[in-house]
């Protein structure tokens, strides 16, 4: 969460990233039930960080991610 603050993410962007991480975790739990091996720490970090540069790129017209 500190990185989100340092990168200047707005509160709505933070909430979005947290929701993405939670949804990914829910989907992963279902996949784990069917035998898939998933690194939940990596998955959670990916969800939280997927838009980390969005604030920077919104102003310059470049694609984020």
C-alpha cells in the first residue's frame, strides 16, 4: 500500500486494485480445489500492482502496465 501512495494512486484506483486482488484470489481458490498449484502471494501482488503506473501514464497518453 505504501508503493501505491508513493506512486500517487487515487483512492478509487487503490480500491480497484484491492478488488482485483480479491477477485483473483477467489478464482485461484477454485482452481486450487481442482488441483492447480498457484502462488497466492504472487497472485495477490499481481492484483495489487497491475495498475501501479496508471497515474503516471494517464497524463502523458501512454499505455500503462
